[in-house]
């Protein structure tokens, strides 16, 4: 069977090609990809080529299909998996398969026949063996695609930790009823974090969101207004490029005897932002450097006096796990979170290369690709919805 896909050969070398897939083996599954959202991680892989941890050294000879935030329908199921999966079923993929034989191997980075920027793919046995092919019962394909970035947000909240004096135990997760700051938090992942912080079972009492982009911050406030946050028991503030002193002052509004934040997330790989995150931590505060840098030598200063005497500490996560993605899918199905706010552009498969290689320069949030369409990357205006997706897939017309 032929597929059309965007393949990575090396640094800055992406090619849209049509080629023959090999015969599907008994332990594999043939699938049709419908939607794939472009992640900054794909930009990093394209810019680094084989220097990227997840891209194999022989990509020039055996190119890999890019894209790891995808959703579609199963087209053919090998005998080994026939009792568990059925052709026609919708699916989502958790790309963090954690293969013991290759801990960095991941769909969208490492395999020749599975990735989101494709019309048809072959899902290898290891994905099913590791429980990373997830049934998806939602209406919209794009929700299935966005379950992966949302799982990264969920994983970020779960990997935070706090301690109790005199006990050598890490209590995992954000501090319930605590103070939280999302720095550079009005981008697509920051919006997902606001949504999750307001609608998960464990919520902060104070949430402060900062950004240097006034338009992004205004949009975030429209999507998640402070009045709605108050209904959820959260005092929410949006601040444009605040200094450290103003952030610390705000942290004492309802807690005059406690300065600083329990949980701080940094959503931009910018040293001054990371350093501000460390500077606003309260006692036993946890800093999550969420934004993975492209530069392998990226560094920022961290105050080790405060690490010693004020129990400041760091947690980082690159992606989420299968449990995080399952939680994302379940919360979307229940209507508790809606990642639609992440999307600002849609396009066809022929828009992938330009969008991926120029991603930091394209304003807005997530770029959503429908792999069976030919369409330039287009700003959507308003929110993307299941109805708009359905019309686009049926008619090829963006409404």
C-alpha cells in the first residue's frame, strides 16, 4: 500500500514523498492518520537531525516519518492483535513508548513507517506491547491529536513534588490549595495548563499567568476568565512581563505570612525566565522547567543557598506517560477540559514542511494538520470545533 508522508533525512532536511509501505506483519497494525498537530519538539528534531536524542544515526539512509500528535482510524489489524483491536476503530498514540531496547525511540522521531505526518502508517508491535495504542471514542479527531500535548501538561503537574520536614518522602503533585505561577504561560501549552489547573481535582488557590505577548495574554483571559476561576475556587491573575518583586508581592495577597509560590512552571527556554521562576519560589517550592531547549548547552542560574535552606527544588518532564494521556482523553470525553483553545491554524499535509521548519516564527498556537488534504497553513479565527472539523473533512472548505 502506498502512503504519502513527510520524512526526516537529517538536519533541516524534510521531504514530502509518496512510497510503498511494506506488507503488514501479523504483529503489526495498518492505520489511517486523519489529524496531526505540530509540536515544537518536531521543530527541534528537524533542526538537530541525527544530533537529536530520538532521531536514529542512519536517518539519511533510512528516513523517519515526523509527527507524534496524531489520531486516526485503524485500517487493518494483524492476527496477534485481532482480539483487542478492530478495523474502523479510532485511535490515539502515546509516543513515549519507553522501549527497554531503545529508551529514546518514539513514533514521530525514530521509525520509518509510523509518524503523524502521513496518510497511512504501520504501527509496530512495540507500541501495542507497551500499551501505547489507545482506543479513542471522541467525536473529533483533533481532540485525539491534542491528547498527547495535554498529557505532557498533565505529566508536568504530576511530576511536581513537595516534602514534609523530618520525613524523607516526596509527595507527588502540585500543592493542593497552594500558589502557582505559569511563566510565559499564554502559549498553547500554557493554555492547556490553565485549563487543567482550573478543572482537575487538585487545584491551586492562587494562579498567576505571565507572558510578554499582550495579545496572547488577552486571548487567555478571554478563554479562561478570572470570574470562572473564582467559581472553581481559584484566584486567577494575568500579568504582562511582571518583575520579580511584583510577583512576590502578589503571592502574599491572601497569605501575608507566606511569600513565594509552591509550584512554578516555566514555558519558555529563556534563561531570565527560568531564573525568575527560581527567584519566586516559596519554602519547599518546586520549579518545573517545562520548555525543552533546542540548545544542548542551555543553562540558567539557580540559587543553591535557597535550595539548601528553603528547600527549593526542580522537576522537569519531557512528555507524559500513558496514564497521563488516558487521563487527558477521559477528561476531554467528560467535558472537563477542552484543548480547542490551543489551535490557531489548520493546514494540509503539504503545509507540514514549511510550518515545522519555521514554527517559532509563526504566531499563534498549535498548527493542526489534516493529512488527507492539500491546503496551505491558514489562521482559523475563533475556536476550532468538531463541527468545523467535520465540514472541512467532508468538503475541503474551511469555515
